[in-house]
């Protein structure tokens, strides 16, 4: 079965600190893509960052980075120097290779950044 | 910039009625998707399409039909709406290079009474 699991329902952090959100995935494919998306309070869902399974280097975009641990089927999202506007729901997603048209999402983690 | 627009943004329907949610994309993407979002369930895939004329079942297709008459348009159809289909529905598109990156619409809130 192909599945994405986010066990953290909600996380609260103080502004300017670093937070890590966890995600584990299941797939038998040797090649796949992993993503994190952000849903703001307005409901808008935007793409943040992507990790290609064949790449060993962790992806980084701005103050977002990934902790890709392939043997553990884990793709954590790290946000450094958090800001109030980082408060949102974060979704982890996977696109397996056996079905290139299907993108599977986790249930999301609600991040609260406190002043 | 990617552009995916949904209509209507809000809809109140009666049980047993027909509901059509429409989605238009100007990205020239081959792939389009319909997801629903419910508290505790995240985003669940209802139907998807890899080109005009194609529709495929996602993980929760029961009670829904889809139509892709053109590259730009993808509709979700509830022939006999039920209260359990009250939800927020998101349309998304993705490119043929298809790393899987999706561009989402604004969402359509459907309430079935």
C-alpha cells in the first residue's frame, strides 16, 4: 500500500526558533517524489519544497529544508527562524512512480508560531 | 504564475440534488485532480485526469463522477448529493514533466442539507 503518515496533529513553537515536522511514507517504488505543501488560514494551498528520492542531498528553499532519511522512509520538514506567518497547516505528499498521476497526502500538521 | 480557478466557491445544496463543481486551469497542464478536505482526514483524492477525455478513480470515488471535456476544464459531479459530502473541495493541476508538483485552486465549500 502507498501511504503518507503525519503523526503530529499540532505543534506550537516560539517565534524565531526552529521546528521539525515529521512525515513517514510507504511505497514499494524505487523512485518517487516527496513534497511539502502549506495551507494558510485563508485556505490557500501552496507548494513549498520537493525531494527527489534518487537525490542524496537534502533539499533547501529559503528557510525551509528537508531531512530525508530514505532507509527510514522519512521526510521531515525543518523551518528555521520561524515567523508568525509560518503559522499554517503543513501537508506532506508523495508521488509514486508506478502511478505517476497520483499524488497522496498526509493528514497535515497544524503549526502555531507564538510571539 | 499557475492559475487554477474553481466555481462556485460556496454552495448550499439539498439532499438528493445534483451538484457540479467546476475547475479551470490556464497552465496547460495535462493532469488535473479533485480532492476533498475534512478535519482529521487531510486531503483525499476523489478523481483525477491525465488529459482531455480521461477520468480515473482516486481513493474515494463513490458518489462522485468526473468530466474532463478539455485540457482546461475538469468538473466534479455529485448526481445525488448527501450530507456526508459536505466538505471543502480542492481542484489542482500538474504538469507533464510531472514531478508531481501541484497547483491548487482556492477551494469550494459545499454544504448539503
